[in-house]
C-alpha cells in the first residue's frame, strides 16, 4: 500500500505582469515560481507578492492549475 498524499501540495505561481505590456521587459516568456500550500487551510487559490525578473519589480503571482 502507498502512502496518502497528505494535506500539502505543490503549486505553480505565475506572474500577472505578463498580461500587461511593459516597456521594461528584459526578455519574452512567462516567469513562474513553485511553492507548497496546505489544501485544508487554504482551499482558495494562492496569491503572493514576489520579485519578477522579467519586469524587474515586485508583482503579484497567482496560482495556476
């Protein structure tokens, strides 16, 4: 028998500045972080403010599926 998955899961966070056209973009593409969350404590999608190397500023990263 295998172990149960538990409450923690790995999520992918994507920068929301890619939807807005910025003049200061360094390169084309999408910048993403990976993180983990407890699905029992936070059932909603996760939003964190992190540094985006693409737009060279702190912006909101939202959880994607």
